[in-house]
C-alpha cells in the first residue's frame, strides 16, 4: 500500500477507503499520514460513564473509533457510534470535527498535519520547520474545538541510527510542546510496526519512551497501538504497566490480520483493558480494526469486549 495524504478526507488514514468495499478493506493495511486522552487540563467535555446516546457503559473506558477503517460516510459512522454509546470518532481533519459534534461526539485524536505523514517526521531535522509551523497553526484549533490530542509521527529510518532519530525527535518536539502545554493539548506520537509500515522508526516502545523522557513534558506522550506492538515486541500487559505514565492513547486491532478483536485472534482484549484501567488511565481507547464481517456489528462487539 502506498503512502498517501491522510489530510485528504477522501483517503483513508492508512490506505484507500474510497472505492474499496468493506470486504476489500480487510486486506488493506494502513498507509501514510494527522493524540493524551481525556486531557490533563480537562478540555474534554465528556465524563466517564456518559455517552451521547445515553447507552449505559461501565464508565472505566472512554470508547472511540478510528474513522478510516469502516468504509462509510462520516455522518453515518458518527450516528452509529453515538447509538452504541461511543464518545468519539477520531483521526478527523479540522473540517470534519463539527460532524462529530453534531452527533454529540468529540474527536479524541486530531488527524496529522500534511507535513507529517507517517514516513516523514520529527526524526529528520530538515522536517522540523514545516511540521512545527503547521502544528503552531493546528494546536489552537484543537484547543478551540475542545479536542484532547494531536497525533504526530517519527518518520522512517532511511538508514538513520536510532539514537540519532531519538535525539532529533526530542529537539523538534521541544519546539512545539511549550505551546501544547500553554493550550492544554497533548501531542502523541504513534508506535507503529515496521512490518506493515516498512522502515518506520518509532516501532518499539523503548524508542518512544526515550523520546518522552528527553522531551520531559506532560503534553507529549505515546499512542500505544496494541496491534502494532504485539507484532513487534509482544509482552503487551507488562509493557503497559511499566510505561503507563508515558501512554496517552490506545488503539486496538486483531492479531494477526488487523481484523476483529474477538475470539478469532490471539489477544485477550478484555484482560488488556482491565490492565489499562488498573494503571489509572482515564482516556480514550480507539477501535482501529478492519472488519471482515458487518462493520457495525463488529464494532458493537468490540466495544462490548473492551467495556470492562
């Protein structure tokens, strides 16, 4: 799958939704690229246990769904998500946030800025000026809309040593985190596997943690994608427990295949969610699997599994 501009609403987050049907989507992988959770500054208007539809939830997980996976118009997805008791449809562009709001939803994670697609990121100094400039324009909009998170990416290695990449990411992020702190918006770098996203550099938790420690801001954290990290390193629950303070958002996906998170795949998502809750996490969990069956039935079941 080729990398494409995620800021084009006709393009999927990491692949082509457009003409693809739901069945074809099951064979698609994420493609290129624009997260803390319920923010430390309290910017989110949603409270645990509450939902736009009034559907009763246990209130320990704030449920969200990634727009790109489901192959349907955004208003339809928002209507369905609200009806199931979700609080967010995420990875939306600024001109789409109002659609979620019309359905009583927020967007837990704003889509990436155009200068920061998955392969081109903070790990290269030459990218910093463009990315920082766009984030300086984006973050006030995120704040104004009451969204908690803005996603960013490390970029691909391209033969670069990981220590150099970490150093460069820290330098670039330190240019924008003061504004994030001022606005109460959290910037989150996603951990992705470098099997699907060939050569992506932030592909192991320790790489991301090193950046968090170097940046030293409560407004920079990691987006821990459970699917991606199971593929790269496993040991999901212990990793979550060890590095909980550096994790600002979670994504799901069945392993192998990135399909439903049910009994057909290897991860026990109910147990993983319980471990997340035990860390004191109060943010959002975004469903990001590509359904092989009826997409809304699969989404409903995933939320039921994760509502621990």
